[in-house]
């Protein structure tokens, strides 16, 4: 991120969403000033189980940081309750959650595209 940036935002799917959430937690942490981005899209994510990356990490996510959390109630690999729990660590006023009826994948239906379009449009406000 330091060598290839700057980046507007970050996207992660499944285990990638775990890594992306850790990077979100590092945004406001002292000594991590080189990590900068403005939003996150997290698909089928879950909070990290490693003790060093516990719930305290998420206390550093800046207020107003925008995130979109997308997951399925039918995901056979990631329990949707874990995705919902992860979303709860992000600032409530700027977190959007969308649940779909598919499985463990990034939905590309017309409805999903409308959700993404509307969410990206909200970033301009």
C-alpha cells in the first residue's frame, strides 16, 4: 500500500475481507500513517480470530469511515452472523449492510449492481 498507493478504497472477499478489515483498523492507529484510504467494501468477511487483531483494533477506525458489508444468509463457508458481527465494529453512521440470497461469492445481479452504484454515489456526499 505504501509503495503502490495512494488508493481511494479497499475491497476484500472472505479471508481478503479479514485482511482489509485489519487495514481499516490500522487507519487511525499511531505509527501507521502511511496506510490511507477512504472506504472499504467487505464481502463475506469475518473478524480476525488472532488475539493480536482483536476487537480493540477496530476502535481505531475513524468516525465517518464508510464501509459496505455484503454477505449471504446462505453462505456455507462464512457464517452470516460473523459477517454481521464484523460490520458492528465499524462506525454505525457510515456503515451500510446488504444481504443477498446467494452463496459465498460477490453478487453481480442487477439488484447488486444497483446497491453498489447507490453506495458509491453516497461517497460523493
